[in-house]
C-alpha cells in the first residue's frame, strides 16, 4: 500500500507543477432564443475545465483566464433544450448560442457512467438517462419509482424502503447487490446503507448489463448512477411543495449561493416526506405504515483555479417507519382484502444514514485526475420487538435495539482516477485508477419466541435467541479502460479490472429469558475468506454518422462472495464461505439521433451466462439470508427506446424490454429431498416491460416562458415470479399515470394521479407466501417556486 500511495503522491506532485498556470483568453457566451432575444438565468459550464463563468446581464456568461485549446460547454435554461457544443480557442471570442424550446428539439444528453463525460449517442451500451426535467415530469421521488421506466429494470421492496433491483434477470438476492447504486461517485454498499429518497437530483443514469471493468463488485447486472446538483456561481432558491391522498406531504427546497464570488460556492437542499401509509392494521384499528423521512444535502465547492477544484459533500437521511413490513399471508387474503392486515407486535423502524465525501479534481491539458474519499454510516434498528409471524398471535418477533455499537454499518472508500483529456488529439482515450474500501458491519439481532411459539413446534416460550455477527471486509481494485480510434468511423474498446477482497466474521449465540441475564449457547467462533476477480471488457464501435453508432461488446461482472451468518436455526452452520457469482454478457446495439434532434433511439440485444449463482435461503423468523452457490442461469432478450417530437409541442417516448431468464442447472434441498429447478424462471424478472409516455406542451405567451402541459404515462409489466419454484407469481398488469398543469418562469402548478385505474398487483413476495401490494391510486398536487 505504501508503494502505491507513493506512486500517486509523486504523480500528483508532477501535475501540481502546472497548478498556477493561467491563460489570458476570454470566452463570452450570449444565450438567445430562435428570435434573437436574450435568455436570462442560463446555466453554462465547461465540461472539460473547472473554470466558473461570470454572469452578466442579457444572458451573457464570461469565462476568463483560459488557455488555448478545445473546450466543451453545456448550456441549460428553463423551458429550453440543453445544448452541448465544442469549440477551439486560440484567442478571445464572443459567441451567440441559440437555444430551441424544449418541445421543438430534444436536449443533448451527457452521460457519465463511463467515468468520463460523453455524449449519449457516442457511448456504446444500453443507457437510459433522466435529466432534472425528466425527474419532475415522471414525478420521481425515490429509487423505486424507476421500476419499469427503463427496459428490463424492476425494483421492488417489502415496505421497509430496501429495494431489490433486477436488470435483465440479474439482481439482488441478498445484502450483496447485483445492480450497483452510486450516488455522486460513491457506491452504496448494501441494502442498509443507501439513501432511497431522491433529494435535489441533477440526473440519473441506468446502465444495463455488467459494468465490472469500471465499477467492479456488485455491478454484474448493471448500474444506477445518481448525481445530485452541485454549487454554482449564482444565487437561486427553489422549492417544491406536494400534497396528496393518504396524508402525503412533501417539501423539497434548495438554496445555491456564492460564499466568495467566483471562488467559493455552496448548495444546500432539504427534503421532508410524510405519509400516513396505505395499510390499516385491523388488530389496533389504525394506520399501519405511517412514515416520516428527512434528508439534507450540503455541498461546498472551492475553485482553486481554472483546472483544480475541491468539493466537500455531505448527505444525511433520517427515517421513522411505523410499519416496516406491511405483509399479509396467504396471498389470497391479501388480494381479497387489500391494504388490510392484522399484526399484534408493532414497532417503528429507525433508519439513520450519513454519507460524506471529499473530492479533489484536476482537469488538465493532457490528463485529468480525481481523488475521492468517502465515509458512509448507517444505523437501522427497531425500537421494540417487531412482528415476524405477521399475525395476531404472539408466536415470534425480532428485536435489534442493542445500542450504537451494533447494527451500525460503516464503510470507507477511496477512488483515485486518471483519464485522458478531451483536449488531446490522440486517437487513444483512456481511464484508469484504483479503488479501496474498508467496511465494518457488526450486527446483533434477537429472535423472540412468545407465548404462542408452540404453534410452530417450539417447546419453550417467552425467550430470545440472540445472534451476533461481527463482520469486517476489505478490498482493493485496479482498473483500466481505453478506446482506440482505428479510423474516423471505427474504434476498438477494451479494459480490465482486478479485484481482491478479504472478509472475516466473528459469530456467537446467546439465550435470554427475562428477567434472567443472557448466557452463551454458541461460543465465539471466527472465520475468514478471500477471493479475487478479473473483469474484462472488449468491444468494437462503428460511427455511422456524427450522431449514430453500431456496437458489439463483451462484458464480465461479479457479485462479491462472503461468509454465512449465524441464526437461531441450529441446522444452519455459520461461517461457510460462498464464492463470487459471475456474469458474462454479449451485447450488440445501435443508437443515435436523427431529424435535427427530433428523434433519438437505441436498440440492444443481449445474451448473458451467469455462473456460481448465489442462491439465498431466508432463515425464519430471523429474516437472515444464508447464501449457497448452486447453479447456472442464462438470460437473453432485447431492449428498445425511442423519443420523438413528431410535431411541435408533442413529445412521445417508448421504452420496451423482453427478458427470458432461466436456470440451466439448479438443484436444492426441500423437505429432506433434492429438487431439480432447471428450466425455472428467475425471480423478480418480468418477462417484459413496456412504457409509453405522451406529453403535450402549449405556450401561453409570446415569450414562451409560460406553458400548459398535459402528460400521460402507460406502463405494462409482464408476468413475474417471486420464488425459484415458480409457484408464487404476478400476472401481467398495467399502470396509468396522469399529470397536467402550468409551467411559468417563477412557479409551476401540477395536478397528478398515480395508478389511475387503481390496479391491484403484488409488488413483492417472499417464498414462504407473505406478500406486499403495489401502491394504490393516489391523487395529488405540486407547486414549485423558483427565485
């Protein structure tokens, strides 16, 4: 480690030699509309440079002290399509930038999932991007809202806000994810550490298929890349206030301001989300799943000079969920009496998450550098014993409120990344670096057996089995990826990542029966395991035109291995190592833009082979997952997306996917006998996803900054299964969302309806039969104020 750190420090010192280099070129950008009128309140940033523009009157932004070279700038303004443009500067220039209204031309899309900023239609792979306008149009409030909006993406949760994510039949079957979630460059390590609410988001990208070369562990199915808004050199305030049925109240406010003009900037956002919930607990005749969620994002950016910057980012999320598991068994009862349950042991679940990062960025003439250090922490616990039999009987419950020393996950990550600069004329573009993490995961959970424990054959009653699992994990990775242009149209892409991980766990078990103190029944036992993983990537890309490509690629990804936990079930032996799970995917596709940015499309076909599948067994009533490597799966399918503006004012989008994911070999034990599940379908994988959106926008004044908007969304989700034996299923269902209102320069007002037809469907189910319904019809309104 000391040699590696010395290497990077030496490299950094080499780069610092040019830290005070300044040019004398000025770039003045004036933003106007199609009629030549100035557009105020534009946001302009240089994608390949850290310089901050100085705002002036009449839509003018000036950049000073630039050096000669190539520059890529992005221009945004409310009501207009985003424009990305490249220029070469050898002397000071003044340029007029013409923006078209958003309902006449599609916005340019810059994607960052390749760890570099690049145009959508020049980046191979199936990528879906949502900008800040899309996020408002779709009314995206939390990660689960993305489900079905991206071809072959499915997200589901049991009511505790911990989503399982599946892309192309590859997904989360345990606390180790298979679809990685990154927020501002930081991996959200497990289901317990990520922030489910969207707070002040700039854009979201979903990358379908393995991303192992650049992102490594737990990205074998794909990547959800979330980027929040960052500080700028202007003062502005925005707030969204929403009211809806079921007691929903949501406030999201943000403030951006310069602390020191042109040098030090701050951005702060606040979110408060309240809801009474959808379920009624008939046992207590009151609302069950009431929730209160609060989130804060705070950023401070220091511009050292036009090439160097320092960003301090802090996020905090606190939640209190009064009914974390609105589950009903059997499913027939759930469907016949929807949104009603009877649980006698009710307790709030407390969720406290913080995420802090320090990022040093250098954008040079030939090379870019980013050093990001991050610290995550999450404490999640139940205040009292929570129902684990989901009934009115006192059979079994779960308790884990043992203080801050337990059930508090901490993770430190560091990524040092180098990449080639867009300023270079080289035919070889590259990115590479190293990633390190250290995770501490001490859990302590008690399984309480009550006075009715005899119903499940337990001879004792009113006692608790306490399971202690103290895990510590460390990993390091080295990666590199490059693209070589053979001709102006043909390029080759390749990369490799090498991951090393070491895991150790200490387990023990205790027996407690009040008022007597707990005593040891399973003495402290230690175990460890380690593994390595290679994640190669190969591809070829043909640029048919400046805005369309054909590509063919091979990618490999993996889900991390580990050790099984101890539980209250004596038949489950702890500290058994399970291996990483690997996916190998072949993909071919085309994507591009046509008709002067009035049509954008993407088509991909894929074939995946998944080996050493990590099959989870849910140990009840602990709700602890035991993992074993049991088989192989193959998944194949197709994805297609199209966005078009056929006539001014009307935007149409279609996104569809088909997945055929089956187990090729899969044998497991059931009731003392071996069961062959080969040929069965993968769980939480709809056979198809289809999305159609229509949005009509009509301007209300000559300036075009006020308009009437009507939007309709139709989502069709194909049949899916919730257990590997394929006995619990949800047939195809359809959802319709509507939204209408007015948009002006200073405020917006919209009325919206979610699940307009009040469709009843299973969103999540356990293999033992308890299930959770998707949300019912909700009518609400949102007012946005912009200052």
